[in-house]
């Protein structure tokens, strides 16, 4: 049996036995990149989280604000597809953003049944404040890197993120091309 799964505590159910040995850093899987991504994401979101907390908002609010500001007029259907969330999970957060004056919901021009989302000036200002903090962290992390180092990082992140068709379409619509330098 694998050493990482062995235990010195006897139980009738092997699945309930405790394991005392940590998983090794190297091997299969190699935990280095996994943990780098965990901790990088924690720090990347921490600055924005502290700003969002002033409003009683969380990361779901941030994601909605970000994408509505990047594509004003996007439909709720498009947002659901892009974020890969349910209507129920979007509803509460979006309602709060609308009620607090950060986003406006309007009927579609061609199809009045569509619900199109637009940032307000207040929503744009908050999004820029959040984005500037995150850009500051990215710039600081890249400050010691050569200008050519950013392109492979961008390509790596794109590969990690682009499994879903809606994401690939988003990159295309936004003109995000990882072959160009950042």
C-alpha cells in the first residue's frame, strides 16, 4: 500500500483510518505549482477583498462588476454562460449590485425580453479601484522579470483558463492574443 495512505490507527473501516504522513512535495503529483497557484490567487484577491468588504460585497460581486464593465450591455444569459454559474447564484448578487446603484438592468434594444446589464458611473469607479489594486500586484510581481518573461506567463494562464468555449469566445471578443507581448 502507498506510504501516504498507510496508518497506525486501526479501525473497522479503512476509509476512516487517519493518515499521519504529509503528501510529498515532489512526485506525482508535484505540489509546487499547485501551491503556487493557491497562494498567488489568495494574494491576488486579498487586496480586492478588503475593498469589497467595505461595501458588504464578495468575489461574486467583483466578477460580475468586472465583466459587465468590460462588456457593457451584455445579457444575463451571456454572463451566466461566461461565469458558469446558475441563475439562482447570480440573482442575489446581481440584485444587490442593482439595488445599490452599481449596475443597471435594461431591456434589449432588438429583443425587449433580453435583460442587458450596464455599469453605472459608481460601478465603473469601483471596478477601476479593484482592478488597479490587482494590476499593481501583477506589475510588482513582474518588475524583476525581463519584458519577454510576461508572454509565456500569459500563455500559461490562457492554457489554464481556456477549456470552456465561452472563455475562448471572450478572449476573442476582447482581442486577447497571447502571441503578442503583454
